[in-house]
C-alpha cells in the first residue's frame, strides 16, 4: 500500500500544473480566469482539510502564527502558479516550482543546523546550470521555441517563493510541536487563503464566470483535491517503511517528468533543445536536494 501511495503522489504533484495548463488553454480569451480558478481550488482544499480536521481535532493557539504565514505563502504560490501557466511554458513553470527546494535547503543551513554536504553542493551547482539553460534566450534571430517573458518569470518566482515558504513554515511548525496539530495548521492556513481568493475574485472582472464554470470547473476542483491528497499521502508515507531518501526524490523527479511529458505531448510546447537539457539537469538537482 505504501508504494501505491508513492506512485499516486507523483501524479498528484504533477496534477497542479497539468490541470492549470488545461484550464488556461480552455479559457484563453475569457476574463477573470485566474481569480476564479484560485477561489474554486481553495474551496476544494478547504473542504478536504475540514473533513480531515474533524477526524482528529486538536487546538493550540500557538499554531496560529504558523498557519497565517503558511496561508500567505500558499496563496502567493497558487496565485503565481496559475498566472505563470497562463503566460509561459508548463514544463519550465513546473521546474521552477520544484527547484524551490533550494530555498528550503538554504533555510536549513541557517536555522536548522543542516550540514553542507558534497551532495548538497553538487545539487546547488546543478540548479544554477539548470536555470541558466532554461532561461537562456538563444540568438535574437531564432524564432523557434517558447518565448520566456518577464511577466512569466515574475509569476514563476512568486510560485517559487510561495512554495519554499510553505515547506519551511510547515516543517518548522512540525518540529516545534513534534508532529502535532498538522491538520489545524492546514485548516486555518487554507481558510485564510480562501478568504483572500474570495476578495480577489470579487474585485475581478466576473463577466465570464458562468461560462468558465460550465466548461472548466472540474480543473480547479481536481487540482484542489489532488493537492489535499498529496499532503495527506505525504503524512502517511512519513510513517511508512519506505526510506525518506527514496520518497522525496521519487515524488519530486517523477512529478516533474510527468508534467514535462504532458507539456510535450498534450500541450505541444516547443522548447529549445537546451531547455529540455536544463529540465533534465534540474530533475537531477531536485533528486540530490531531496535526499
């Protein structure tokens, strides 16, 4: 059963970028797509964590600051992700999201007394190489391949910072409370994120809301459910007999591979050859930093 959780977690991780990619392509000319997507996704995740919290309720007021911080980081990540998927390549967006591990690694050096090993050093070097390959524009005369815009880079970095923040805050809270109150943290955090998403949606252009709901509501719902299940399975895998040295690299690299495959076959994205090499190098970096 543990290996089934591991395999499913790979697809749950990839689902966020894949569902977002399909959603954006189905609503290219419509207005208010990103705020509506985030609102539906947040509501789906909130419902899931509400159910999980009720199965094992706990409360500690000290969790509140962590929950608010996690909610802000999660909101930033989701806001950046759906907009990055709309303005740039799915494969490269997914790569930058996974490379947010370097933020967690750097934080560990300063605040968790994590050792700087040869493996970490090689992983960070590969991250730098991967980013250079993926962001290098090539010659100006070249007209083939996906264009990397400043707008996409800003949104992708929002997702990068938000995802790193989520990992750092969640791990810090779990270390302080010895693995307790995880459901409470997620419930309050996602409730804060949902409130922000609602405000953002109400301030947006809602002209096409009904059309979007009829044609595309399943994409953010699916992304939200998969996101919640991924977090649940990670909790289950943490107590499984599978070594963490296998769990995290398999999920991270596997999720990136699945997303890249969809990018190539389903979304027909045309990346330059060195960008595909950059994705491969990035996958190796993620594997090393996940150990």
